[in-house]
């Protein structure tokens, strides 16, 4: 699965993330256009068991694979909170094969 785990900084609630606002926007320095999450799946839990709630969303794995050659790739996503703030987050994954896809987005920078 092309799962992404999103953790927000203190004071922000993952439940306030607008699911339809989440897009993959960059792979390394290459812009990705119009790559949204699977709208039928989302889950608030604690995937990494650090006691901080995280939101898991899912990208279409097959579509993602087509964008990812093997190697170290930094994926950047953006989204909005329902309260209006924009968030950005990124993480670097090592693309070895398609199944090693879960990546984690932590402590996104925020701007008004
Ligand atoms: Ca967590």
C-alpha cells in the first residue's frame, strides 16, 4: 500500500486535516501534479506507537510506482487543516521495490 502517516505538531489535531486537500506535490525536486490520496481510505490511530495520534492516508500504489525509480526519494505532501492552515511535510524513502512504501510525515512546517 502507498500509505502515508501524518503527524501534526503540538497544538494541531490530525482530525482537522481536510482529506480532499492532501496531495503529493514533489518527489525529490520534481513537481508532481494533481496526485491526490485515495478518498475512500483514511484512519486516525497511532501507527508508530509514539502516543501521538497520526492520520494514515493512502495513495494509489500503482500510480505511485510509475513515478518512483529505485533510489532515495524525498516525497513531499501538502494539505490543509479545516481551520485553514496549510501544512507541508516530507520524508525520504529508499525505493527498493514496490512493497516498501509506507512513509511518514512528521512535524510539518506550517504557514498561514
Ligand atoms: Ca503516532
